[in-house]
C-alpha cells in the first residue's frame, strides 16, 4: 500500500507520517530531505543556490546514504537550509534529477534496517500529485500559517536556535507563497486527496483520525 501525505511546512504531516509508518510497519520516506540535502551540500560547499545549473549537478550526484549523512548535521533542519531547500525545489531540472530516486522507492520500499516493507508512506509537498499519483490513499495536511509558525518557532527554540516568532511567521508565509506559486509542481492537494486541517488538533488526534480513515479503506 502506498500512502502520500502532502502539505505545507509544520502542518504536522511529518509527525503523522512517522506515527503511521511505525504503527503499520511501513517504510517512511521524507521527500523533503532530498531538497534539504542538495541545499545544505551546496551551502557547505560555498555554492550559490540561486544557480540552477549548479543545483542540478548536486542533485544528480545525491545518493540516499549521502542524504542520510547530511541529515545528521544541525543545519539540516534549520531555517536557512529550509529556505535553500524551497529554492532548489523550484527548479524543474533539480526535481527531475531527484524524482526517479523517490519513485523507485515505492517499488522496493525498505525499512531502516534494510528489510523489505509491505508498504510506504511518503511525506512531502507533491507526493500525491507528482511522485506517486497512483497512491492508494492521498492526504493533504494543512493548518493556519500562524499555528504553523508557532509550532516551528517552538521547535527551533527546543534545538537552541535563537529566532523570533515574527521572523518564523514571515518565513512560513514567504515559503507558502513561493511553494504555491512555482511553475514546477506547485504545492496543492491532489484532486482526489483528503484534506486534513490540524489547526485545532494535536498529533494524537490527527493520528487517530487518519488511522480510522485507513481502517475504513481496508
């Protein structure tokens, strides 16, 4: 079974995807990591993420193991690299270079220990529209920009990153505008996706709601 969970940053899709993958014994693929990996590797190499041709070269050389290695660095989930990821993800050439890697995983999903999984849960922004349009269940998880900024601000503070709520809110709104307006795979729900608004729900409530949906589908 293939389940895709798309939505804007800090809407709760990642938490939901991980909880579902653990509960169902499915593989988990955070597709946003591929763009963060490219963005961070370029930043650490002193390369300009505004240069599409350079971003494409980095994308073509990205491997899964390199992505996992880069994800261990503290800057990987930081606000600066989140902005880098959004920028490189807007390039059609970069998306094309990374798309096959993401799609192939659905054919042979694996757990972190390398064992074969019976299904996969994708977490991203275009997994239901571009990566796996054939998915068995598509979800689009969202929340108000204010709620998402509050969640993200709390996350940053917990990691020891000093940043104001107002700055985070501006970044959230800026990323939303850029992600929704880009020509290549804009952020939007698949036509057959179920919309889940998490503004007034905690992580457990969202998990229980979606688990019930999956149970009904099976």
